[in-house]
C-alpha cells in the first residue's frame, strides 16, 4: 500500500453471510439469487438508515461500517427482525438465514475499502454466529451493554487467525429486546402520546421515503450522529424564544421502562410545540443525543436554541419521580429546576405543570386557546396510555412483525378508551405505512382505511394536528393536492412547531407547482428537525432544481444521499442536476447508479405526479442530458 493513499481509524464493523448458502443454491439457483437480492436490499436500506455504509458485498457476504457501535448493533437487530419476518412468508426449505458478527476495532481504509484485524475479527465472529443470530466481540459488548435493551450471553473466548490474543464473544439473545421507541437513528425520527401523535406521523415520513419514489414514477402504485450540515439548516432560526428538550433519563434501573421515559419526553415536546411564540426542536433531532454525555452550551450552538431542558424519570409501582431543569444554553446558568414526586395517576397533571413552569419562566406570551390545547388532559385510563406508548415503541422498530404488535397495542388502547383520539391516529399511520413501505397488495384499500381512521380522530377532536397531517399525507399520495395543502396548513396552525407537518405541506406544495411556498415549508421542516434531511432533502432538492437553483439542489441532494445511499430517487435527481451544471461525467455515473438500482426505470414514467407539465419536462430534460431513457 502507498502510505499516502490510506489511513487508519477505529470503526464499528459487521460482517454477514448466509448460513447454508451452498444447499440453497443446489436446490434452486434462480430462487436463491432472487431471495438474496431482496434481502441485500433490506440490509442496504437498514444500513443507510442507521448511518452506516456498505463496504463490500461479494457473493453471499456483506461487510458494513458504522461510526457508532450502538448504531451498528441496532441495525443488525433490525435486519434480523425484518429478515425473520420475510422468512415467515417462505417455505421452510427456502428460508435464508444470515449470521452477523460485530466488532469494534482498528482498520486501514484505502479508496473506500477496509483491511486489518478489525475486519478479520468481525468475519470470524460471523462464522461462529447462529443462523439468524448476532455475535459480538468483547469491545462491542463493553460499549453497548448498558445502552441498549438487549440480553447477552457470554460464549467464551474465540481464537482468530493471525491474532495473538483470543477474542471474547457475546451472543445477542434474539427476542430479548424491549422496544424503546428508538430503533434508529437514526433515522429515523417524533411524538406519539396524547398530544404527541405528531411523532408517529412525522416518523412515517421516513417510512414514506421508500414508497414515495415509486408513487412518483408509477402513478401512485407502491412496490414491494449529529444534526446535518444542510444549507437549509444554516438559515437563521426564528427570533422567538427557542428550546430543545433532551431525552429524559430512565433512572428506574429497568430497561423495560425506557419507552416510558421516552414517552414523557415526547409529551413535553408536543405540549410546548403548541405555543406559537416558542420555537421547539423536534424529537427526532434531540433524540440523537440520547444516551450521550452532552455539553449544554454545545447543544445550544448545534441546534440554534437559547434554552435546554434536561430531566430524569423514575417509575416505581404506583409512583413517579421526575427531576427537570431548564438551562440557559448561552452561559449554562440554571433558569429553573424542580423535583416532582407524584402518584402515577397524576402523570398528566405533572407534565402540564412542567410545561407551565417553562412557559412562565421564559415569559412566553400565550393565548388562552394555546393554554387549553397544551394542558388538555389525557385519557382517564392509564393502561390505555401505556398501550399507546408501547405501540409507539413497536412502530419505530419499522418491521412487519413490529407493525403487527403496534397494531395490537393501539387496538387495546381503543378497547379501553373508545374516545382515545391518538390511538385511532396510530392505527391510521400503520395503514399508511403499509402503503409507503410496499407491504400490501391492496394500497387503495389501506389508504382508504388510513383516511377513515384520520376522520374518526377528527370527529373526536377537530383540533388534533396529527389527524389533519395524516389526512394531508393521504391526500398527497392520491394526487389531491389542494385538499392536502388545506389539511397541512390546518395542522401547522394547530401545531406551529411540528416539522412533519411542514414536510407534508411542502410535498403537497411541490407537486402542485407552488415552488416558492414549498421551499419555505421544507426549509422550515429542516430547521425544526435536521434528522429529517434523508427524506425532506429529496423534495427540497427537486424544488431547488425546478427554480434553477442548481448549486443549492446539488448540495441538498448530496447531503441527503449520505443519509440514504440506496434511495434511487436521490440518484435520479442528482443525474439531472449534474447535467444542468454541465458536469457530464458525474451525471453519467449517477445515471448508471439509477440503472443498477432500478433496471426498469424509464424517464417516461418519472414525475407524472407533477400538476404542471412544465415542471415534469424540466426534470425529464435533465435526465435525458444525463443519458437516461
């Protein structure tokens, strides 16, 4: 190796291969290759969603790299859950089980490829893992044992070729995880509880990213770290008082209660979001800090906020303790702090007291109707509330199996409280998610069901912003843009801080041809939630392109592509953008990637959802210049 062409670094790595691959190929080569291709797509999507990258994928093997060992394990877990779900639909003799080995170690990178002991250890662990299982090195275990809700079994020390010392190995007990509502990054997220259903809706935008590309190309038919540096994010935030609510720590000592502390955080974020004179950073962004030791001043600078709320939750039996403190991010001074010890039945009043204290201490000008919405009581049945939070936790695992469990939780919540608005919205978002992920053969039926559930929620509470935003997303999918815009604007009127509603509105405005308004809405969505770039970036990039702001389009699309390297839509938009910037070699490379990811792509089928024919033609012209047909 030329020393000038490589560098060393510490990386989290996982190596995966198919158990019994030779037998599968011997039985039926064609079906085995089809299944392998489909399962690789699942893994690539999850790796991108968890901020990793595919390093290499020869034969039935795949090597992936992550900057975070927590992201690496979460990704491996999500992959195995999703593949197990898909295997359930195959005959037993055709099921394909991957083994995954995880390691954290030193590697050498040269031209994107990785070498060294770190890679060798991951490969050795993969060979020792059970089919459908995950095996960790001791270095991984030491980092994740107190950060993720998994159980681990020590399997002994393993010898690795050319490495002097044996490697400690730990097996992840599959089925041991209690959903925390944060399977991702990373990605992937928003609020779900009583007023917090905006979390569930906004999270579905990430779900929609995969299916929305196919909707654009096929007339609505679906087929089966830290804040970004996006240029949109560098625009000045509103001069309103601004706050970030960091994830409340779970002090119960029980990882099963993680969903509860997350739910409390989401509730407070949503309640604060209803005050139009207060700018509140979205939960998907603040949850990037979960489990990390943070400097409040740095958080304030990174998120562009003046105040930060920290807290902890301890639930024991019928009592709840919550400690909270409001901090001036500029100087680290404590503005307000309080300890609460209440009966669990008073949890909703306790949350209201915290919100009221923040509003009072920040001297926020409020309106009576805002106070009423923010302090509205939650369901009388606490068990229904608990089912809702559990449903939210399962929803964020983003697998078919988890969706089934989430549906069960929401149904139980409705059974206990037939007037529980947010449970109906949760069920509606699951129906919508099936369409966006391509998990249904009857998308029209699922959209009709999602719409009916959203309408049911509005009959119970017309002022529920999440219900209006759900209807907006369904209308957009159905090309009913005027109705989508109306519902999106109503959602923002009711919750002026929800990034998901701005995103939904921006999508509808873009496809309807109102480009300037679309850009304003999409940029605002990114200011409120920088983690939404992986999906919002595509639409914002297209809007910039149509306004002939090609440099802005390139920057936004390139940043989004880092988050979603397997999303064909980004490569399509980049091909056209490079062509218009007169960068033919890069345009050709992007076009080649489009053909590789989607061999059936044609420019005739792309962008048929645009209301204005001139907008579609502008993109098609760029695609032709890039060499696509």
